[in-house]
C-alpha cells in the first residue's frame, strides 16, 4: 500500500515539475513582487504607460511625483522615506495618489459624503473653502510588482473620472 501512495506522489511531483520554468535566467515577470520600488522606478512605469510624470520634492524634503492624466494634474506623495541620496532613488514605505481641485464655490458636504460612502477606493474632503482633495493610499513596504503599479494607476484614473462625474456632472 505504501509503495502505491509513493508512486502516486512521485508521479504528481513529476507532473508539477513539468510546469516549473527550466531556465533560471528567464526574464523577470512584471507580476513578480521584487524589492521596494523607488519614486524614480514608479515614474518610469508611469511614463511607459502614457503618463506625463516626473519626480520632484515635496515641502518636507520627501520625493513626490507630479503627473498628468487626460488633462488632470495629480501627484503621488511619498511617506516614510529614506533620507539622503538622490530624490528618485529613495525608498519609501507608503505613497498616496492625490488630486486637488480648485473650486469657485464650496461643494455641499452631502455631495462629498455621498461619494465617500459609495467608494471602496479614494476618499474626498474639503481642504478649505476653495479646494477639494481626492486621495488614494498605497502601501509599498513589502515590495510591489510593476503590474500592481499599473493596476493602481488604472484604478486612480477611473476614480478621478468617476469623482469628476459625481461632483460636477455635465
């Protein structure tokens, strides 16, 4: 009986092994989670996916990315960053997508609350009497894949579009 089970396990192992790539030198998959990404790497991914994006410095000396999607300017603000070194090469544990909308008149809080209540991603709030902030945080601490960054950008673009339609229907 043991011999039969061992044969089945061995056969199953050979079948699984046939699905494992034989070359260790195979190109890294864009879905592979590597080490933490830097703002420079994220800006490169954005540029390769059609976004105008560049690394800058925020008011607290941390990196940030200034970007544009379909005419809407937004930023990626980084938190808990390494100090020192070139701005694009500093590792950070968190980032937040952020768009600030300047408004002629203060929107009704009920409209912002409707938005926030109906969304799993993206929060909005009044910054002051003439501006509204839309934000979406992302954690980078344990590493992310290039595909995750692209997917997050797609989510963010859809959130901005949906927010615009909700707040300022045409």
